C-alpha cells in the first residue's frame, strides 16, 4: 500500500514538472514556472516561489513550454506570427517551434513578442483594477484630497460586460471645492473577432459645479483592434439620449453623438502599463458645443496585484446656452490593486 502511494506521488510530481515551462540561462541556471508574455526584451515567468519574474532575454540560453503560444518574429521589413503548439529546447540562442510534422528552429533574438493566443469564444474571464489616491496638506492652507476609481470587465463568449466608476472629493480649509462621482455600465455583443455592438448607461453627479447631474443612455457599433496579453484598443461610436440638470433646477434634454476610446498597453514585460480612456461628444442641438471626458496615465506594477499609478483627467463641456460651462482638470497619484 505504501509503495502504491509513493508511486502515485512520484507520478503526480513528474506530471507537474512536465507541465511546467523551463527557462535555461546562459550562466547555467534553470528556472521553472509558466511563461506568460515576452515583450520589450523582458520574458515574464510566473512561479509559485517568487511570483512573476522578469528575465532579460539576452541572458536566456533556450526555452521549453508545453502550452500553445503565439510567437511573433520580425525585422525591418516583415513580421511573421506563428501559433506554436509547444516550445522545445535547442542550441544556445535558439528555440524550436513545435508544429506537428514541421518543427522550426529560430533564433531567440528574432522574437519580438510571445503571448498566449486569445480566441473569440473562450471561458469566462474577469479583469479589473481599483486605484486610490489621497493627499493631506497641512500648511497656510489645509487641504484634504481623495480619489477612488475602479474599472472591471467580464467576458464570456460573444458578450462583454464593463463597469467603471470614480469618486472625487477635495476640501480646503474646511470648504469643499470638489465633490462628485460617476458610474457607467456597458454591454457589448461581438459579431466577429473585432466588430461589436454596445449599449451603455452613464451617470454623473456633482455637488459643487453648476452642472449638477448628467445622464446618458447610448447605443452604437464599435471595433476592437486588439485584445491580448499586451493590452487592448477599441473605438466605439454612440447615439445618446442625454440630459443635463443644473443646480438652479433647470434642465436640458437632447440627443448627441460621441466617439469613445479605450486603450492600454503593457511595456517591459508587463512592468509598466500605459492607459487612456475617454469620450468626445457633440449635441445634435444648440445645448452645447461639445463635451470631453478623458483620462491618461501610467501604472507601475510593484507585485502581481499591487501597482503605483499617476493619471491626468479632463472633464470639459463648452458652449452651453446659459453659460454653465464645465472645465475641470485633475492630476492624481496613488496605489492600486489589479486582477
């Protein structure tokens, strides 16, 4: 009985090792884990003993992996993408792309990117982040500044759900200068790998500005340029039913058209993330000239889940009939959680 137990443990251990990816270094070291992405000269290896480890590809001798990976090669003139069923070790500075009956040996130096291929129809995926920033200043003028923002996206097959929100509050010498929050929910239905149709609801509430409430319900087509391990980029065009309510009790209701964008890009082995989201809109009447709600920023990953972030936000509405224009800018720096 004991012998059978030891045999089962040995087989299970051997299976676990066989499933692990392996990176051989030129100095003779060997690392095991899961290859997640290679970009910007850094190969990310996720391990159970050290988390995500960035490895300089110039220090790598060869690789081995049993998972399906998208390998992008390129030079000054052409790009070539290969979905490899596995990576097999080769001579120093080389790796074998195993594709059934036609394995191919390539130079590691020729590889621009390695990532997991992402098909259109897949199992449920969920990702998101929460960013928080606080600033307390005690001087001639005392200032308390708070900012909390979140964004999350869940996808299963042809459907994608996206929600985001933000809360801002700033007090100076006991007087509140900024106090607002907003929330948005969007539902996308994909028809191809790239084209989708979106329905969206957005609400903003401001306790300080003359424009106290904004509400939008919109729908329209969108295009997903890419969505993979290194980031995503999409554009959408919407026809919206929009309403403004002002602090004096007056209100406007009108239709508008807008263009949305959502972009993020991981750099240097997913250590840094550049991101920007926003919406540029124009009313189909004379209520206002145009509106802009946008943010741009960068995140630095401290651990697998923790990050530092800096972002710039702009909220602008110009040309309102009663002169209650909105022009708000904000720079925040803080701590975030990513999943």
